[in-house]
C-alpha cells in the first residue's frame, strides 16, 4: 500500500493568540509549534498501522518553509518512511490543496490522508479540495479505516450520527478522533528520523483565491456573576430575564 | 447578487443550520435553495419564509453522498450564474463545501460568522484559532463559496412560501457505498446545532453519576456534552466530546459542571452566547470564561437547578 499523509504544523494548544503588523499576521513570537493533532494522532498513526500489518510505505507531505522541518522530522520519528516538503509559504487552503494534488497526481497513492482540520485556521478544507482536484472520492470525518485489497471500509461522522461506507482505492479522507491512538516517538525513531529522506520540491503556480486582510479578537467577556449555590431560582431568573436564553 | 444556498433535510424537515444559511444568503442577494430527497413540496416551500425566492429539489438522490451533492450544487450554481454559494458548515457541509469551490474554481471561506462586508471588495468574518480570534478573509475570485458556522446568526422569518421546482440533472456516479447508517435516536438536536447544552467533566467522578446531568438536560430540552477525558475513559460516548479536538459548538446556553475549563476545552465552547459554570473550586479557570458562576458541588447544584427549571417552566405555562 502506498499512502500519503498530509502534515501541517499548528501552534501548541496553549499558545497565546496575538497578532502583529497592524493585526495582519499571527505573532509567532514565543509560540511553540506542534504537529497538527489530527494529522499526527489520527491520520499518520492509522497509516502506519496499516502498512505495519499489510506492508507498504507512508510518505508525508507538507506545504511549508524550512521552519516546518522540525514538525516533519517528528512525523518521521513516529515512523513515516520518507517526507516531502513543497517549498512555499502557504497562502490559503486552495494553494495548499493544489500543491498536494499536483504531487499526488504524479506519484499515485492508494489513499491520501489529511486531518479533519488544522487547529489554527480550522478550515477543514484541504482534504476535500485535494479529492476534487484529483477527481477521487472523499470520505470526510473518518473515525475508522480498514483496508482489504483495493476496497476500504470506513466509519465516518455524518450530521446526527455515523455511517459505515465502502469505497475503492484510490481515494482521499480526512481523519477525526477514533481512527487511532496517539503514539509517542521513541529514541530509536528520533535517531532514525535524522537520516530519513526529506525531499524539498518546488511549488507549482497557483492564484490566491482568498487572502486574510486582518485579524481581530472577540470582545472581552464581562466579569462572571456569582450565584449562591443554594439559590438556583435566581440563576434561572437571570437566564430568562437577563441572558434571555431560556 | 445571485445566491445559491444548499440545504439538507433530516427527519422530515429542512435542517435548522440550513435555514439559517438561507437567511444569511438573503442578506447577500436573491436566494435560490437547492436541496434533494423526498421531502414534500409543501415542506420545501417553507424555505421561502426564511428568505428563499425559489426552491430547487433533486428527487433522484435520497441519501446524502459527496460525489453527487457536489455535482448538484456546482451545476445549479453554474446554470443560475450564481455569484455566491452558501452552505451550513455541518458534517455534510464539511464534506462538500470545499469540493464545490474547487470544482467551480471559487475561493472558499470556511467558518463564516457574519455576512460579507462588500464596502471594499468581498470580505467575510470567520472563526479561527478555535474561536480565540476572527480572520477577515477577502475572496478574490468571481464566484465565492461560503461555509456558514451554524448558530452564528439567527434565522429571519419574514417571507412567504417559495415556488418549488424539480431538478432534472445528471449527477454522475456515486463512488461511495453506504453500508449502514446509525442516526442518533430521539428528538434532541445534534450537538453542532443545539441551542442548549448541558455538559459535565471529570468532576462527576463516574459514569454512574450522569443521571443528574441527563435530568437537567431533559428538563431543559438540551443536548448533553462532555470534556475529553470523560470520553477517553469511556464514561460517555465520543460524539459528546467538545473542545479543540472534539466538536466546536456555539449554543445560546452552555452549562458546564465539574469541568476545570482547560484552554483546549474552552476552544470548543467559547463561542457560546451564555456560559454557566458549576465547580467546587473557586479558582477553576472556567470561571474566567463564564457569564454566571456557581461555586458549589455539582451533586447538589444540578438537582437543585433541575427543580428550579421545572418550577420556572410550570409557572410560564
Ligand atoms: C492537544 C490537546 C487537546 C485537547 N483537547 C481537548 C478537548 O477537545 N476537549 C477537552 O475537554 N479537553 C481537551 N484536552 C484536555 C484538557 O487539557 C483537560 O485535560 C480536560 O479538559 C480536563 O477535563 P475535565 O475538566 O473534565 O477534568 P479536570 O481537569 O480533572 O477537572 C475536573 C473539575 O471538576 C471540578 N470538580 C470536582 N468535583 C466536583 C464536584 N463535586 N462538583 C463540581 N465540580 C467538581 C474540579 O474542581 C475540576 O475543576 C486537550 C488536551 C491537549 C493536550
Ligand atoms: N500546509 C499544509 N501542508 C500539508 N498539509 C496541510 C497543510 N495545511 C493543511 N494540511 C492538511 O489538511 C488538513 C485540513 O487543513 P485545513 O483545511 O487547513 O483545516 C490538515 O489536517 C492537514 O492534514
């Protein structure tokens, strides 16, 4: 099986969110970056499990600059065979999807796995766009994946419940919680990752379909109003008359 | 502007998030709804109330599937010469919104929380960093696709019935076979759409204690949710897990008991309009994000709150 896993970096979940350059850029000062949890915990680990039992390779692909290399090395330390970095500062999701689709087209994978979404931009866009650009089926929000020959059986989240679906390879999926358990890289993996191939590839041209003009922050919350735990009638009254939510 | 809004139906109704998207579309321009399935024309005409001037229905697809739905919306948008396509960013929206955009060569905006600002270009306010910030995204392409975040704007109901037309389009193959579908029982709203949510965390000590959470939810007509560790240790089903790595929600009311309010939990719930926190620890970080706080034991406070709600409902009837 030949698998391609899309890996992106994201600020650590506890990072302080601030902006610079007149609120047009995310302030990376002092921010720790991690592998986007959906990409690492679910997509990558499930891809590794599948190749460990049925053979094959797991290549990771990242659209990013050299600043992404530590993230990529972490994915290699967890067990990926090799890595590709498309050398570009990603402008929007379509740009990323276009780069990944071009690479995947030339190299033919059985399954392209993405995370459900990045935790910084929460776009949930790249996987679906890659599928459309490749002309392949897209299984969104997959929580289970089994492959037998060239047919895959997946469980996925749908509005109001879950679905069990079958699809032939090649296809694209986005991975959500449930697919696999997080793996902590061991020393051997970390050592091995240093010498695994990380191929840097030039991007293809692509128009900017969208661009961020500014960032803003939600209004500060007013201070919390404390209510006597003995007096829930007062809480109900406030929810009705003040908050107007019941 | 010409707007096409995709709306799905569930349990014999057009879904609430979709109807909000119709009202959203109406605020941008002349809005046509495109939908599928066997919902009666009378029920479909009701989309007019929310702002649709026409409803197009494809009777040929009965089960939602990405391949044909992508075709349905993209082809409809093309044939109407749409400037903007809108869909609710629920599970179905996530599987087709970006595909429709890629197919149309359109810029796609996800997690939109407000109508586009067209005073200078076409700029949409969106949720980013798990609700900790907004991005104002300019769409540079001629046609634009917007995935609207459910519960961001209230639906408006000032229109009349809309005419309904059946669509006869070839939508190609569906390459994914649905083997089984397990839908949630009962009539509680699924989490992403729920207006009222009652949630609990590790402070509840064990799954056997969830009765008091469910009683409150039932009395309120709310959907239940939980923190991540509670789903991880199997006290509650995974689909109840809210937060950065679970479902992001923005109900009108979020009641959290026995949840500390870790930043990753807040990331999924801080879009809620009103937050009530019940915790024994006055120092719990969640109080900083709360509108109303109750420093107290969930085991005593929850039943008391349930009684108070019952009393309120009776006196309001
Ligand atoms: C990358 C990453 C992603 C994560 N994603 C998520 C996510 O999506 N969602 C999520 O929830 N978490 C997430 N977490 C975990 C998060 O950091 C917290 O560990 C988790 O939210 C804590 O759950 P809790 O509040 O239920 O438990 P605890 O932190 O153990 O808090 C229990 C609370 O209950 C209170 N309590 C105890 N007894 C009572 C009582 N009798 N009555 C009332 N209160 C009581 C305590 O004072 C305490 O505040 C993530 C963590 C990481 C690292
Ligand atoms: N720059 C990137 N390089 C590689 N993969 C990415 C990149 N950005 C996003 N992805 C993949 O696409 C998924 C969805 O991202 P998004 O559409 O940005 O929410 C992520 O979970 C990744 O798997």
